[in-house]
C-alpha cells in the first residue's frame, strides 16, 4: 500500500515527462542557482523528509559521534547534515548531481563539511557495508531490492526507513510524528537491527540445538537424552535470547560460537554453543 504522501508525489510525476533517461541525470552540470523541487528521480521521485521525521529516525537509531551514517538517496542532504550535527560522520548517496551540489552547500552553511561527504552514485551499486546506521526514504520495492545486502551487513547495524517497510521483515520498532509536526503525511519511521545468522545445528552441553531463523525471530528444538523440546527465541543484532521449556538462555553470537547465561529454577549458569559444520 502506497503511503498518502506519495499519492501527491505520484500525481505530480504523472504530469512531468518521465522519458528523461538516467544518463541525463548524470550528465547535468551542477547548477549553483539550483533549488530542489518535488519531482521524478532515477529510482524514486524526490520528496523531502520532514525535519521532525529526520530527528525521529536518528533518535530511533540512537546515533552518536561513534557512528557512521549512510543515507541511501540523500536528496537535499538534511538527514546527513542532521546526523553530523549530532557528532556522527555521515555519507549521502544521491544520483542527481544538482542535489549533491546543493547538499554540499547546505553542509558548508551548517558548518559540518568536515563530518560529511556527498557523492553522486547509484545507490544499488555503492558499497555501504561500512555503515553503522543506514537511513532510507525510498519505496517498498526498492527496500526489498536492498534487503539482501542489508541482511549481509555486520550484526547490530541499525536501519531506519521513512514510510516504507521491508515486507515480512517485521520492524523492531515503529514510531510516528504527530500530524501537526509533519505536513507531507510521510510521518512514520520503521527501525530494524541487522540480526546475526544462526540458522543451523549447534552443539550445546545440554544436547543438540537446532535453529530455524526468520530474520530476527527464532524457532527450533533442543534434543537431549532421547527427548526433544521446542525452542523459541529472538535476535537483536548479535544478542540472542531463547527459551527451552522453563529455562531462559541469553548471550551473544560471534560467528560460529555463542555463549551466555542460562536461568533455570532461580539459579544461573554459563552456556557455550558451537555451530556444527
């Protein structure tokens, strides 16, 4: 379902000639008088993210000066610039060279040029694997096209999308800005944490642990002494938690090993598991 804010954008785009080739965008000379307007782009029409939504997205991702934020489809650069004002280093990836130049001028005016970079590039060709936070304002189908690459990122990377989700990858958090602070109606942000990959069979002191994984959600079994007990769990980045009967396991995943504590009957003990190859 298309968010209401994009219905207005689509009606504008219909009235604009959509036959402009992608190559024409790349060939444009940056215009110092350029002022961005709502309209078509290479993959998605441009509509600025409301500043209140930018702040919400960065709040949800808990952006700090330790972060490297990459905004895929950075438009006028406001998300990148706002992240830099919070002390983070940030990169904006934008296909329209005029928007790239406009963003650089805005960054200089805001005094954050030393913390930001804007590049003219295709967001589907750029390597964004070094990001600790990825921000998006695209479309559902474009999010889905990026999703496999996002899921291959380091566990714990935070991802925030304005208005568009990742289909069956359920958000870890969903928040909205009140309408009076969000005029264009694209007021909802979706947040995910890239989960570790744990599907498969693990050797645990208590027996053989088998996980099935659907994004951050886990199910499976623990087999021990001829008995098989269901397992239900969840991942938050490299943090794992799961229950086996009345026992609750918490810990961290590090590649082919994980360890933590198990709580059972009021007592706790250490557990370690290794992945069977």
